[in-house]
């Protein structure tokens, strides 16, 4: 009898966009996230889990949030964003800048705070890097 290999990914795709969507769906479900967005340096959506209109707004604001260093500026940006994405308050949103093959990207997650959201954000970045690097 041959041993059966266990595949942790139940659904796969060789298409980059679809692979990102599937991955983000998995992360969102595992960490109770309402949105997972990958944006480029111009604030354009590259991939999104959640409401598409909210994804466009999150992507557009990502470069500003990624560059905001002082708390006052970041608070003003988050207040403005919450008009377009209800629930994307400061205590529910995380944005991180990272690079893939020399391109600056932004990972955005919206969901419950704490260490779990940080883990989710790290997984979004590592998965996006893995998928886009192939």
C-alpha cells in the first residue's frame, strides 16, 4: 500500500491573482478578518478579500498610512478612511510595507487587534512574497 501525501492546501491555482485570492480567503477565515488587501506603491489594489469597494479605499490609503510617522497624522488618515470603510478604526487596522522583487507593496488587514492580527499580517506578507516570487 502506498502512503498518501497530505496536502494542506485544499484548493490551488497557477494563476497569480486567483492564488492570492485563495490564500487571503484562508487567512481571513483563520484570523476572523473582514478585509485582507494587497496594494502597490500607487495605492492600487493587487488583490483583495472582503468588500471590493472597501478594498479600493484601503489600498488607496495604504501608502499614506505606511508613511505616517507621527500619531496625529495617522489618526487623521484613519478617521478619514473610516468614512469609506466602517469598522476600519485604528484599533482594527494594520498596514505594513514590504518588498517583492524590488517592488514596494502594502499588506492591509482589518480585524480584531492583538498578536493574532500581527501574525495574520506577517502571513499575508510571507504568502504574497511566496506566490509572487514564482
